[in-house]
C-alpha cells in the first residue's frame, strides 16, 4: 500500500474545533463499504451512518448506525417518494445532527449510496438548518473521500448507461449516466482511494493511479491492496485530515475562482495525457461547433469554461464524460456587470478576476482541460486555436461578433443574478 506524502514526522497539529468531525465516503462500487469497515475497526468510537436505498421503489429506506462491532440503530423508514436527494435533507442530515448532539464526543463517518455525489451532501449541510441552527455550526466536514475500484474504473468512466435505464436513478428526473456519477465523485473528493488491482496487471494499475492524479490533482491519493489492509494506517491517511475546503464551489467553478482545473502534462505517463488550453480571445461559434466531436474523440474527461464571440456576456461551462458533452451557463463574465453588482459576487472569484484582468477582454478567457489515453496534445491545441477569432475578426469588434451565425443560440440563458452551473440541459447538436 502506498500513498501521497504525509505530514512530516514530528509535526504537531492542534485542533481547537470541538465540533464532531464528519468524513463523507462515496464510491460507485462495494469497495467503499470495505473502507468504511476498516475505519470503524481502527476507531471504534466513531459512528458509521449508512442509508440503504435498494428498496426505495417500494417506499422503504433502511438506516443503520454502527459503533465498533455494535449496531446502535437499525430502522426502516417509510417514504412516499423515490427521491434520494430529498432523503438527504429529510433524514440523512437530521440524523447527523441528532447524533452530534446526543454523542458530541463521537465523530461521524457517512457512507453514501452508490449514486449520490458528495457535493450534494456538502450542499445539504451548508444550506440546511435543523431547529433553526445551521448544520455546519454543529458538524465539521473533515474530508470527502471517494473510493474507486481498480477492476471497474475504466469501464465506469466510459459508461454512457443512464441510471434510469439501470433502475438505480436517484430521482424521477435523474438523467445522469454512470460516468457522470463516477467522475463527479472523483473530482469533488479531497482524498481518493484506489482499491485493489486491475485485472490486467501492475502496469494497468499504475496507469489508473496516474489517471486519477490527472482527474483530481488537488486530492490526496492513496493506493490500497485489498488483500492486505492496514486499518490503523488507513485511518491515519483518511481521518482527521482537515482536507475539506468549503470555499471551493465545485469543479466547474474552480477555474473562475482562480484554482487549478487540471495539470498540463502533454507527455504520456503510462499512456495518460493531460492538456490545458488557455487563451484570451473568444471562440468563433460555428468553428467551435464544427470540431466538438473531434476534440473529445480520444478524451476520457474534459472540463472548464469558455466564451463565445457571439455571446460575449456569458461564461459557458464545458463538461465531457462518458461519451457526452454538456455545455451550459455559469452566469455573467464580471466585465459585463455594472460595478454595483460586484458586491454580490463570490470574493474568491472577484479576487481571481482582478489579478488576471485584461484591459481589453476584462476577465473573459478560455480555460479547458482534456484528459485521455494516447491523446495528441499538440493536435488538440492546434484544433482549438483554429477556432479562436483571427486578428481581422477581432478587429471588427463586439457589435459584429454578436451577428455571427451561432449554433448555440438559446443554450446559455443569462439570469439577472449570477447563477450556479446549469449544464444538464444544454446539449449542442
């Protein structure tokens, strides 16, 4: 078992926060619960909370709370809906709060159902109140840990199977694919555990480790031999790490807040390539539309944001995975807003925009990351650069750009307020 670098030997961390800490465990495969059991073995005083939703279509959800080898609670809950996200708000969060009040000296480990992304739980804890008290006043989210199974990872990342077709959707309007869930669980994590070995041997397992590093370079990475789990060491790697950063609002907003969206590693490492494309001038809408299929042909994941000459006020989100590209609105570029609206903008985003402000473009820019196996980073850059406005087109100015034929017309609506990402429904032709 190997891991990313740990704190220096002899370093002392003084924790003055007396709130119970919460570790959120997610993952699409059963290995997640195996990691949970190891954590419970190493720290028997922790409370392990799990909601079994396999019978939610029958109106039943089973909640269990374990402490060491003992079952503290085992309750079957009747529900009148089939919405897992409502269960987060109606039972998962209240259960965490109740346990934090009843057992303030016990920390919490929450094991999420397979199809739930950790960001949904963090959002529920951030915005929900219980008896008028914000949940984050009572519980400290220590880390979000995602467990990925080496044997199934590549299949999961490539799967365009919809959860609804598989009968495991989280809600009636849940149109996510398996790849959507796996990728978002990986990208939101601050700690990633690669469980087991690939069926194709050591080199392929090493390749998966590199791929995970490229998908989530901001996370701590742990490799775990499923046949030899050192529970105490795993506990030190995953618990009480203070890795969760509440100020970062999801992967699509990372770039706008000035954080890294990925690493530029154009030379293959075990066949894995990660290429970052950045530019100031806008894309021509038709030329970009014409290359959408080509630029993602060899890609496992691409993500980021961009701006189109024909829609110069809109930050356009870009998210590709599992065979499908989604584009949507991330709201306004700050340069398009009157100054009195800036006070309503996230402080980190305002700071990032100010640091990188251009006299002509303002905060507008392209920031895209492409990750794949055998990806030609040079050709990719050449293709995208060819979609940018030429010097002559740039000289025509915004009034002319807005008249360009735009295959994306109507895909990226702008509200009067800055919005959260809305990539689900904007599928370009």
